[in-house]
C-alpha cells in the first residue's frame, strides 16, 4: 500500500465511516474507492481533489506526510482547504517562529509539509509581532533593497488570496522559483503580477497554480549595516548624456 492509501484509510477509520460513505461523499462508486484505499490503482487528480475536500486535508499532506505520526485535529486549518503543521508555542503562549536557514532553502519545497523537517528548524519568539503563524525565510540577490543575502524576512502565513494587497511585500513559495520575495503589483484571474523594488528588474507574472504558500511581510532580520550607495542628483545630467551617447552608438552599429 502507498502512503496515500494508508492515509485515507486512517482518516476513514478515525471518522468511523464505511468505504461506501466516503465513496458517496467523493461521488464515485465504492469499488473504485476500494482500489484507491487498497493501493491497487493510482488516484487521478479529480479524486485527489474530492477526497481532500471530504477529509479537509490538503492534497500535499495526503501524498507526502504519514498522518499516523501527527495529531490531525491539532493542525492549523487555513483557507482554500490548506493546512499547516502544529504550531509550537513558548511558556507564555507566544508562537515560535521557525527559521529556514540558507542551507535548507533548496530543500524547503520538499520539506515544507514534512513534520520532521519543520521540527528540526531553529526557532525564535518575537511576541511583539502579534498573533498568526509566522516563519522566517532567507532571501538572496539584489532585487529587494535594502535587504541583502544576509537578511531574513519574517512572514505571516496568508490564509487565502483575498487577503493579499497591492504594494505589500510577500514571501511567495512556488514550484518553479522556490522561495522568492517580491512586492504585489496586481491580482489577476489566474495569476498575480509581482515586481522587485530594484527598478533594474521588471515585473512578472506568477501563475496561481504554481503557488504553494504566501507569507506576508511582518519584519526582517538583517546582519548588514552598510551605508547604501547613493547617486548625487547633480550627476544626473552627465549620466543621461552618457546613456544617450551609448544608445546613439548602438543605433549606429545597427544601422550599419
């Protein structure tokens, strides 16, 4: 049997219902459900979606986490049928913030739904940030100044897309990019448009189907107090003149 089949059997038994009841709830024949629970047939996307909604457990957890090892009733329920792993609190009841280190950045896509991966992350408590599930992520590159490769962005988990707002910044976890930190430009029907604060980079679209998690910026932790580079306003005319000369030279080469 597969992890998935073990999980749906476990959930059915905890719910104390028959295979027929679950099959009816998923709008499929009982004999078809039996083959999925028995690990005989691989579940297609339509069944994954229906059984996920029936048990109120996200598809990624059904497929990747051994639910026998965690208390499902203690999971933090989120919008859009999403679930997070149990929250750890300190003696005062404040949420601990898990820190995803740089060395674990690449492994976050496969580990974010794994209880052991999350439990092994270092934790801090910042009570002044208030309530909500929060996690700290490392960022890289120069697209979001003043944050550098030594910065961590603390984000509060976004329960549904209706909560994200234009001009706010977010940590976005996607299948294609992994961990990325950008400012929201606009929300579209099947995508969001994000933009870097560094104007050297252009805005771009992220398909909603590519998004795994979204965390709203609440704070950042930095280790670099270097003075940012500035450009003297008096030097703008000279810079523009240089650019015009370079553009003219490029056009001349194209013309030849």
